[in-house]
């Protein structure tokens, strides 16, 4: 939809203004649009205590993304080497006990992001991060 571009631009501005950029290392390349499931699987498999929720931009599309953290570095097990094409912004930690609720966390953050939009953008746009 034409008006969705206003929402995407506001989310990008909000992200850059409110979150810190992080360096992300390439892990496995699944490229399956299931980063939330991939990161939980890898965290449980390797006994990581937390995941990172972040946002990156694919052109002018903000993407909510979940990546692993091994205690030293951030690792993306969905995009593989494509991580080098994007800037990632850290949003929050997802602790071990919450990982099984990753679908709800993803959906709730989409709603949370929509609330950051100007009232008029929410009115004219159906965009849902």
C-alpha cells in the first residue's frame, strides 16, 4: 500500500534514534524467514542463556530479527553471510525462560512498534512491521 512507506520510514527513524548498532557474525545460512525459530533452536542446542531481538533494514523495509548470542558475539543463523549487507540494531534480550514464547514475543513487538508511529500514519497505513 502506498501509505505504508510513511510507516516504514518512521520505524527506521525510531530504530536508528533509539537502538544501538551491533556487529553480527554469520552463522548458518537457512534463509527461511524463520529467524525466531532458528535462533531458539540454536540457543537450546548450545545452551545459550539468551537471544537478541534486533531490527535490520532491507532497503526501506524494517525487519524484526532474532539472533543468537554465545556470550561473546552475536551470530545470525538465518541469513548466513548476508549479514554483511545489513546494519543491525539491538532491541532487547530474550531470556532462556521466554524462548518457548518466541512467537508471542515477535507478535507483541510488532504491535509495540506500530504504537511508535504518528497518529496520522497509524490512521492511513495498514503497515504491520
